[in-house]
C-alpha cells in the first residue's frame, strides 16, 4: 500500500483548510528519537507529507528545516499520520507571520 492508497479519512481534516502544492525537496527533521533527511511529497500552509524510512510515531513533535525560495524556514510540526517505513504526515504549529509570508510567496500552486 502506498500513501496514495490510504483512505482520506485517515488524514487530519486540518489539511483540508489549505490547498496542497506538489513540492519535492529534501528537508531535515529532528524530534523524538528520529533525526535525518526526508523528501517532501506535498505541502500546504497547514502541513506536509514527507517520505522517510524512519519510524516516527503519531504525536511526535518535529523541527523541520525546509528549503523555500533562496533560503529555508524552520517549522515545528506534529506527526498526525504515520506509515512506518514509508513516511509521515505532519501538521505545522502556528506559523510565524514571516514564515507564512515566505511560504505563501514561494510555494507553487496546486
């Protein structure tokens, strides 16, 4: 089963508040017992899905360093969905205004 095969009901309704954009970049994550590099699959102002073989349980808070535009943003996020060995879906904590502005400007449209 791939993450595309997961029923939408297993994902948080929160992500439906934002349009998702396809953005595939390498991002750094750190939190719980996991640290590493993952690749994003899609992203919105509410969260993202990242492909990783790390086993990161639901509820884990991660610090993400995401390349956006000419630089990067650092965002705290909670794991809301876990597909062990494949990836996790995360919901961002409240985005600071400067980070929100950068992401709104730099993220590709859906």
